[in-house]
């Protein structure tokens, strides 16, 4: 049984959303790196790859993969537009026993006026899609 948690942290520049899923870490990691898993996080057309790689979604959202630690964590910059300020997203995985995984999405360096409700819904939907895609 999956459990979802969301929290608005003490600072307006950070948003954290998490979920525990009934899949081993390897299955969740593999799902993140598929076209569908990447699109769940970045938007259609966005693709997560190795550290230093640029990514761009069809809607113009773009960034760079900053950190890539297989089956543990991936961190990337997130720019909604060319003119807009960038922020940082970290997706962390932690085993919760043999066949469960805690997934945490931490979105930091949010600019003043960021649409936090939209972002929270976006990340929660991404978690649901990743959970559904993990085998």
C-alpha cells in the first residue's frame, strides 16, 4: 500500500513532497529513467540522463542534471522559461525494507511568487506516475 506525504517546509523557497511505494529501489530508479518517468518529472520531451546533461521539455521547461547517483538520487535545475529564474529539484530514493521505497522530491531555491500549489500538484502527480510505472 502506497503512502503519500506532502509538506510545505518552513521557508517559502522550498517545497517537499514524498511517497512510500510498494516497489524495490531498482524498479523505481528504472522507472525514473524511462521516457515516461522523465516526462512525469520534467514534462513531455524532457529526459533525465547523466550528470552535466542538458534537458528540455516540449513546453520549453529546461535545465541541467547536476547530480546523478544511481538508485539513490538525481538533482537537476528547473527553469519554466528562458527569462524566469531557475530552481533546483532533488529526487531521493531510500529503501524501506526489501520491496518498498521512499521517494522524496525536494524543490528548492523557489523564486518569490512561485506557484506553489501548481508545483505541489505537479510533483504529487509525478510520484503517482512513477509509482504506476515501477514494476
